[in-house]
């Protein structure tokens, strides 16, 4: 499936096209959380050179809906471009007095991979430029919503931070695979159960191997029971919700990141692992493979194939020449493609299509 051809431009500090103003509509600008963290960088890009001509509208939760609508209606926005950083925010458009503005919508993943109601489809037809975090996100969106197949689109891979200053941490003495992510029934696609089911195979080859699981959610009890049933509880450690500092320490202390998800739109945690030279286990059915590019920075498995999980995890947990090469290539891939600066340059370049 083809999207509009990507227009290449110089990666060095590409300016946003001249305009009278820009309005950014975001869920929030916290430094954590994939959508908000990337939104923060996107807002910095939109604001660059605009000064008083840049306007921000945040809709953080359903509780703040009335306040957000009031803010939207409070004025006529003197802008030529409006950026919606999430598909759910597009429903604010009828409350914005921006009739002549170009509309840009950023698609992040699972929220757009469904057939939308008639009102949302009406609003989607008003979008002048679609951006997506991966080609996979866009192709899945238009597969379900084929009427947008010929819309103007650009893929803008996300990015975080800057290259790690010190040398890459060596493989740990105790081989450990790390899983990071919410464990909720509404997001039961991240591969936790599949990795736990593979752990008896891993222990048969590497008796000292450990599986570290960070995150919280209503599936935790079920996953703990699964580990107990498989008699691997001694080798599977649940950390619960962790701070950003603790998360970084866990990545640094692990041999690899394991997140063979079936529904990832991007996965910033892959970047956090690659930044520290940690290879990743991804699935072969979602955007993880587009980010990690197996076998360059890790391995991809069929999420339904337990034997593939076990074999891949054993390889990723085994120190030696293969692991060393993955570690080097993981860090190089991050530094070449996925820094915050690289993302902001891609975004600015993509906005030239408006």
C-alpha cells in the first residue's frame, strides 16, 4: 500500500514554512508517556520562530472537556495551521474558529486502527495533512479506512533525548530480559503472557536467566498466576510501576528488552533500550520491526509461535560476539535515526507539505 511520496529535505534545522500563526492541540506536554513526551518535542518544533504567534490548547482528560471547549470558543484563532496531536482531539475542531486554517493530524497507532463513526470520518475528510509515527500505523489506518488512501501523508518517526555520553554498559553478569509496559486487559497485546510461557525453555538453556517485568495493571495477578503454574516464579520478578530513574537503571542492567507486541504503533521504550545498546525482541506483525529493524538491533518473532520466543530470548540473553554486534548496532541505529533532534527535523520537513 502506497502513501504520498516522501519529500526529502536537509536534516539540518529545517524551518517551518512562513505563516501567520500556529495552533497546537495536545493531550498534554508531560515529559513521560509516549504521546505526551513526543508532543512536547512537537510543540517545541511548532513554536520555533513563532513567538507570540504560537498558541497551545491542551485537553488532558474527559473531566476537563467543558473547560477545553470554552477555551476553544474563547477567540478567533489567528493561525494558518492547526496541529492535532491525537485523533481523539479532532472532535474539538467544530469549536475552533479556524475556518481558513490548514489542518494537520498526527496518528499514533491503535486509536486509529478501527472504522470510525460518521462524524469522525467527516472531520477526517477536512484534514489537509496526515502524519504518522510509522508506515505501519498509516497502512493499518487506511486498510480500515480506505477512503483516505490517497490523502497527503508523511511518516515521521519519533525520537527521544540525545546520544548516551558514556561507553555502552557491558552485558550483565546475570542475564535478564526486561519487559516494560502497562498490563491491562484493554492492552493485552504487548506479549507478557507469551514471554512468560517461553521462560521454561529459556531456563532449560540458561538456568540463571531472569525475566524482569515493570509496570502495573489489572493483568498482573493473572500473569503472576501463569508464572506460578509454569513453575518459573523464582525467575520472574514483577517490579510494579517504576520511576523514570528506575526504568533507566533496569534497562542498563538488563541484557535485552522484550516486547513482542501485536499492536504497537511505535514504542518509545525500544528507543530507550537501543540508546543504551540493548537489543530488542519485537514481533513481526506491528511497528516494532520498523523501529528495531531486525536483525540489526534485535530479533523479531511470530507472536503466536512459542518456540520462536524461546529461541530468540536465549540468543538475546547469551553474551558473545552476536550480542556485542547487536549492542553496537542498537546504539548506532538510535544515534543515526531516533534522537529528539532528528525527530524535530523530520517533523519540520514534513510540515512543508501543508
